[in-house]
C-alpha cells in the first residue's frame, strides 16, 4: 500500500491549500510539495475547534473512548503506508516506525480505557451539613472538566508517538478537548496520512469535524498564530529550548495567558556509583554506548552526561565505551538542520575550557557519528554551558574528585527528564545521599537501567523541572498526561439536572 500525499491541510473536515508551498526533504524518494500554513488557516481551525467543543466537550466517556479506538484502528489500517512514508521522510528504520506505530495506537487505546475507568475525573463530594454551627455547610461537588481547544506541535523526533495522533493529541481528545495540530516540516506526508486516519475516525463516529485540524508549517507564522489565538486554551510541545521558550513567552504574554506544556530538553545524567563501576564497569560501558546511539541519539531521554569518580575503574569504563562507540557507523538524522546543530553543538563543547575530546569521528550532511568528551568536576561546576543539551549521540563524562563532588555536581544540575543511578548494594549510602537532590532535579529517577525507553503507563512521568519541561506538575507521557487539559470545577448546591452527566445521580 503506497501513499501519495496531496500536500493539503485538514481544516475541520476539509482538505485545503494556500497559495504558498514548501518542499519535503526525504532521505529516500522524491521531494514532495506541501501547502504552507498561515494565520488565516489557524483562525479557521481554532474557530471550528471552539464550535466543536460545545458538542465534543459534552460527549460521554464511552463515546470518546470509541472515537480514540477508531483512530487507532484507522492508523493500523494504514500501517504499511505510514511506515513507508515515515521511513522515507525521517530516515528512521522500518522497525522503529512499526514500533512507534504500536506505541501510538497503544496510547490511544490506553486513554480510551483510562477515561472509561473514570478515576481521572477526581470526583469529590462534601455532603451538606445544614445543622452545622455557627454556619451550615453547603453541598459541594467537584469534577474535572475539559478546558477547550488545545494546540499540539508535532515533534521532529517522534513522527507518530509525539506528533499528529501522538500522546498530546490522545490526552486532549480523551479529556474532551478539540485539537489543532501544527505538523512538523520534517515529516509532512506522515502528518497528512495520520490526519487522514483521524478524519476517517471522525466520520465513522459521527464526531463534529472541528474536533481535529492539522496545519502544515512552512514558516513560524503558523506556530506563533496558533499559540496566540484567543480560542486556544493550552499548548502541547516537544522540541528545542529556543523554539519552546519563544512559544512559551508568547503564551505568557497573551491578554489571557495560557499554559504551555513544553518539553525542552534534558541531558539525563547517569551517576556511576563506585561499587557498580568496580563490579561491572565493562557491561555498563557497552550498555551506555548502545543507549547513547539508539536512534542516532535523537531521544529527549538520551543519557548525554556521565558523572563518575576519577580513577582506574572510570578510565577502564571510558576505554571500553569509546571502543564500542568507535564501531558505530554514521546514522541518518531527522533533518539537515538537526545534523548541522549536532555538529555545531560538538564544536561548542570542544571549545570549553577543561574539556578533552576522547572519541573523534567524522560525519557529514544528514549523518551523525558519536562524539565523546571528558571533563573534571571542577570544570563542570565552573561552566553551566557544559550542561546544555546537544541533540544527538554526544557523551560527556564528568570525572569528579570524590563522592562529595558527585553530590555537588548533582546539586548543580538544571531540571532533567531523568536521572539514573548505576549502583550495587555497597553504593546504597551514597545513593541515599543523592536521592533528595535528584528528586528535586528530575521527573523520573532510575536505578540500573538506561533512560531511553519511556513506558506509556499509569505511573510514568515524562517531565521535570525547567527546562526539562515548562510545567513541573505535568507529564507528556502516560495516563496522567490527561490532567494538562482538565480543570477542576466545584458545583455548590446545584440541582442534579444541571450537573455534568458524570456527577449526576
Ligand atoms: P524546534 O526548532 O524547537 O521546532 C519545533 C516546532 O516549533 C516546529 O514546529 C517549529 O516550527 C516550531 N517553532 C520553533 N520556534 C518557533 C518560533 N519562534 N515561532 C513559531 N514556531 C516555532 O525543534 P525541531 O525542529 O524538532 O529540532 C530542532 C532542535 O530541537 C534539535 O536540534 C534539538 O536540539 C531539539 N529537539 C529536542 C527534542 C527533545 O526531546 N529534547 C526533540 C526534538 C528536537 P517550524 O517547523 O516552522 O520550524
């Protein structure tokens, strides 16, 4: 099954084009022409989403669950075509696209069962106490309600699971919020075929067409107009610090500021505790090499920084890791821009004082090979620039003097999506000292694993203090992600007939 994109935007059930275009830049096959988005399309999509909200926001949980499951079915029905266009556009291997498709449909179905369960509504009831002195207590009920139209930015590094029908879209639709997606230019054909799947599910389930629109990019005009549109009530974003911060600032500067749920990057430090390093340094080194280079290092959870005590075990670890990483050939990156940014990030790290390159490889154009650097705890503590994310398979080993300096390095960290401890039983005391610091730094703390796999589940947090995310109370992966698009409302002494259906009875 092949798919030939027509290059149009989906605006509330209609495929439309503007008079401007841009070209896709696939790794294989020919470039295709796509219509460029503009502020007028954003306005049409946002108005349709607002109109849809008055219906969709009042659908039953069963109706929305059936809709989410229908989207998953429609994506599965287009499975091979999605993989074909996704691999051509992004350079990601077939197996990755297939796995990501399973994750995408899996999270749609997970949200369907999550809303059917109903616990997310967080219903509370303070029963009236008419005889309470000195004042009677009224009857108060609380329930979570959907917030209105939500904007979602497709992420370059997850063409399916964090894009058109990805986690943000699934969470918002599950909550009862219509969605306007800004497709990522790195995979416009993939965005189109997935939008087509959502469109088919809308028709099958008889949903209001304004419940979903997808607008291609082509310029910053679309993103800027979307986050500033007065009918948009929240934004989901995964991408760069620079882009995310610019859009966050626009949200904060609106006459009615809105929440911007941005995930802006992380270096995901791994603390290599001494006993574990001595017992199994070699296995840890090859494990790290695999995690660092998975998907050309283009994961928000890529473990880019190691913190380890200087000494023989650390030297041996780095030798083994460099040997393993030296054998990893060039890997295709998502875009030419991301590959250029990777190499310029390498140059920035190399130019910092106290930093030494320990693996020097060569890559060009849209390819990446691993780069590894080492530095001292003193140099790290003196220079915050060493903690900035370089998106791709770049590793920085921070050799600390002793475990006291390891703690200092932990305290110096910016907010992270993850922090990892590699530890054995003899490291427990040091682990206990690190934990209170790491809890303040990261959304997820792991022991003896690698952070690159993010389970989509009930207990997952994919977020963390700024700049890992712009809202530390939120997650963009797992069922708790629905909370971002809900607002608690209290109903005091309201007759049953006026209450939301889920509170009646
Ligand atoms: P990006 O540059 O942040 O762009 C993400 C989205 O935001 C795109 O749709 C982009 O629109 C839009 N955008 C960015 N700045 C904007 C602005 N000032 N006004 C309006 N819209 C704006 O991220 P990217 O394109 O995915 O990749 C670039 C870099 O992001 C990578 O090199 C990497 O450093 C980082 N990244 C990090 C993660 C992570 O998980 N930490 C994931 C992906 C990327 P356009 O398409 O029109 O440019």
